[in-house]
C-alpha cells in the first residue's frame, strides 16, 4: 500500500519530459538571439539562388555538422536553407514544412540534398559550398 501511494505521488514520465522541454526551450530563447530574416519586396520578385542563400545567410550562423541545428545558433547547410524559408531552428512542428520548402527549392535548382550534406559534413564551409555550386552546377546566378 505504501508503494502505491508513492507511485501515485510521482509525475508521469510524459509530464516530466514536457516540463523539461518547456524549461529548455525557455532557456534557449532567453540566451540565444535567433536572427530573423525579412525578404524585401525587391528580393521577393526574384528568388535567390541556392548559392546566394548559402553565401548570404551563412554569415548569420555558426556552421555545424551532422544535424540541422545545435539549438545554440548553429546550422548545417540544410538547416541554413530551412532557416531561409522560415525555420527558427527550435520549433520541431514547423521544421517539416521548412524542410519540404528547402527540398522543393533544391529540386527546382537541380541540386542534390545528399551532395549538400556530404559537402557540409566533410568540412566544406558555407562559402566553399556556394563556390562549388557556382563552379560545378552552373547555378550561381539563378535557380532553374
């Protein structure tokens, strides 16, 4: 009977995890300013090429490897492109839509997601990746 009373007093695991997630999110939001991007009306008339996105928005993030974000302002090249399309690097619920937008943009440009991931994770900088796309894919000035 004492065991049952003790078990009843403990919070369910999901409750503890949700509390921890909220606490972690609050801490991240308080400590890390997330860059916000607004595309001017001039920029929205002609969408930027993938290499332009990488080169321009890469300056706002620390580059990381092996994952989209580190939760501390770091992004891999795919996380960077997702951020261009509105991902804040924190919210998991909108990450799927932002990933889809990034994949559509890559497909339109004729660029392989796997190529970008391989370049990023092998040590190429954002500028190196943008230069590679400009030189080898012929995509520096516009998307296809």
